[in-house]
C-alpha cells in the first residue's frame, strides 16, 4: 500500500528534485565563474616575476631553505663540441627577449641544440646570446629600501673587479653593462676585468674591442691559470677606488645596487654582501630569492644558506632596510674598503682555482675584528650552476681539499681536528700545506679563537663543543637516530638509520645540555604530529628531548620510541613520541665518540 502511494506522489517529488538540481547547477556555475574572474584579476595584479614558479632547486633544496653554491663535480669544458663551436661568439640579440628579466623560451628543436651547448658554460647559452647585453631588469627591492636616500657626494668610490675563466661573451658583457647602466657615474671609478688564462678566442681581441669604447673598463690578463683568488688579487692590486667590489662574471646588478654597499663599506670594519637573486640557468629569468638569507656551513665545510636565527629575523623585520650580520658569505659578491681588505691580509694566495676562500675570508673577518653582513637593499642576480664548467688542474677534489685544509688549519683551532677526523682525504694532505705566513698573520692581527666565533657570531651553530655531548644514540632494538642519507633531510620524517662506524657522520649527533638532538646541516629532531621529524634547529620546545635514565622524554613527558613494524615489505622504521611504557623500543644507549 505504502509503496503504491509513494509512486503516485512520485511525480511531484521528481519535479522538486529536478528544480533542486537546476538551482544547484546554476549556483555552481556562478561560483566557478566568480573564482575564475578572481584568479585572472589576481594574476594581472601581481608582477610577472612574483607569479613565476620558484625555480630554485639548484639553489634551495627540496625541503626549502639551503642553497648549494657548493661542491661541484668537475666539468668537461664543452665535452665533444668542436673547436669552432667552442670558440664562437654567437651573440645575436632578439628584440624584447629577456627584457624586464623575463624568461626566454625556446622551441623544442632549439632546446635540443641548447642541451648540446649546455656543457660549455653549465647554463643555457642559446638563450643568453639572444638577450641584449643592455637588457632591463625588475626592481625587486622592498618598499622600505626604495625609500632610503643616499648622499652620493659622501660615498666612497668603487673599483668593480670581475674575474673570469672561459665565460660566455654575452654573459660577461651583460655583467659589465649592468654595472655601467646602474651605477652612479661619480661613484664608479673603474671596472677591472681579470682574464684568468681563458682559452676562448672571442675573449681576446673581440672582447678588447667591445670594452674599448666603454671608458672605465680595463682588462688585465693572466697568461697562466691563477684560480679565482689569484685573479682577484691581480684586480685588487690595480684598483684605485676606495672600495673593492667583487662580482662573478655571470651576474646582473639591478637599480640602486651600489649605494647601499658603498654606504656600509665606508665604515672600514665590514665585508658587505648584496642580497643574491637568481638568474635561471635555463631561461635567464631574474627571480627574487628568499628573504631569509643567512650564510654558514656544514660539518663538512660546505657553504650553506640557512634559516637566520630568531634574533636576526626580528632585527630584519624591525629594520627592513638595514644590513644584518651573517656567519659566512657565499664568496663571489661583496664590497670592502680597500684599506681593510689589505690590512686583513687580502686573500690566502696558496688557494688554488676555486673553493673555500669564502669561508677563510669570513672567519678571518670575524675573528680579526671585522664583520660580514648582507644588505637587503642591494640586489644582484647570479647564475647558480649545478656543475662547474671549468677544468680543475689536478682534479676538483684535490684542489678543493687543499683549500679546505688551509682554511681549517689556520682558523678553526680544535674544530680543525673535528673536520680532519671525518674527512680523511683532506687530512691526508694537511701536512703538505704551507700555511706559516697565514698563521703569522693571524698572530700579528691578534685574532680571536674559533670558539669565540662559534659562541658570539654563530651561537645557533650545530657543531660539537666542550659542553655538548657528541656520538651515536643507539636503540636497544638496534639502529641509531640519524638522517637517512639521500632524503630531503629538512622537514623529512625521522627514521632509524644504520649505526655506522666512528667516522660515519650520518649516524653521529650532537646532544646539547638543553636537550636538543642535532644532526649535520643544522637539523634538530622535533616531535611532529605523530611521527618525529627533522627540522631546522630553532627555539621550538618540541625540539627538547630530556634524558631520563635510558629514555628521551619530550616536554609533555612522552618517550622517544622506535616503531618496529614486523611486516616484511616495510623497510622504514619510524621514530615517534609515545606514552612511556616498559619496552626496549624506548631504551636508548648513548655511545660517545671522541672528536678531538
Ligand atoms: C661561489 C661564489 C664564488 C666563489 C666560490 C668558491 C657566489 C655567487 N659565487 O661559487 O665567487 O667564492 O663559491 O670559491 O657567491 N674563476 C676564475 N678562475 C678559475 C675559476 C673560476 O677566474 O680558475 C672565476 C669564474 O669565471 C667566476 C668566479 O671565478 O667568475 C667564481 O666562480 P664560479 O662562478 O664557478 O663560482 P660559484 O658561483 O659556483
Ligand atoms: Mn658564480
């Protein structure tokens, strides 16, 4: 009976349902159109470079923060390309290409050619040759930086020093032209190009001719390969300006870049760096890099951009146009009063080709009474490359290790032993380094200790110290706390790792009195939602693990636990914080490893 009456009433119901559906569809259509309109409007409002996909993986690792201006796999300088191609200058600007710092796109066919040529410079030279050497760039400075007024008459003058080895013609010329176009003429004393024994034909007379009409540009040529330190010293000895400004040969400076550098460099106690933005190696697009810009280094002495300390972040937000201190500089782009540069010993001339001179200079500056700072108001683009395109006489690691050995021996005191212990290849050549002159320099300048540097310049560092425990933390069930190598690290979930030997940094940790468990690269073990994670060390109370007997307890009294899954296809063994119970998975053995 009831079923029957339901069917009879069915028609009316069907109409109502249909009406509902129609209403819903009309609403949905309105909603979608409105969202679409909003998105388009927003896109037009934002400047193009803010909309760009943040193509930074060569610069910031997948997890977000650190840049690898780092350790290269040596290049093959053009691989199998013919001499004709290697020595050709194919600069042929296309109107509008790359203007405003926009990316240049290629057709699929051109991309194939570009790939073949990539090994020449480790960036896209086909794109580079299409962009005018006078191209325009966006003004990416913050509003507060734009407001700063400089009294140009009172600023010191600058000698710009650009060293190069086999750079592309268009890239080098664009570096030079960007400086000429965007520096107040009265402040620009000269541009000194130092050719570090380049072999490319177009860098000979063709380059001489190109700069001969530019006035303030001169070229010094070294017939033998000096490396970047030797070449920069040649430039510095010739400079007549008050301030030396060093740039790599693949940079583009933006409007207003020089004044903030000169204003700060005038004070004679500082190495002042610009904020380095990104020129894409593929499209040469100019992209703003992250604001959090703080240079330091890993246990293996690889330069890293790290998250600035809370103090620096507060200082930055309260003084958005003021320079701020950094433990280390990337190395390529900085300004310094000439007198200070020489007073502090120029560069270590024993350093070959490439690498480590940036850390040596940073330590020397800080330890010997000067400072290293970054000004957010000077913006310079630089092409960061994944591979070095040059030849390294003797091999890349030999060169780099020798430079690292020198820097560590002279400046790191007992932390040099830490570095050498875990880097046997560097330790093996330690005694071959003649650093007597540099040690004398340190004595004569009455420089402070590395301990002073760590405590005062970089108190947030993650190196072992006298009052920090260092070693392996092994679970009773086997396996150690550590960062699984080859994983993103920062932000990544924490798992058990294989307990290595006493020389295996992957399973070695610093444990602080406060209760922080620190791994290399500035990672701290943090209680996550569920699983423990590796996060950038900071003030977070979730990074505190108090030792209570053989247990590690969070602030909330949970116990660090190894989660053992017995099914055969699970290879990962997560770490997590759980209610404390009687189980071996919560028992940790601290195995101290001596480091000095
Ligand atoms: C970074 C620095 C770089 C230097 C290096 C460590 C930035 C943006 N760059 O690596 O300046 O401090 O770390 O050493 O901070 N060059 C020569 N002769 C050589 C080798 C290189 O003249 O034998 C020139 C080269 O042409 C370039 C400059 O030195 O202009 C720096 O070399 P890079 O661009 O390969 O270094 P980068 O940026 O990877
Ligand atoms: Mn460079």
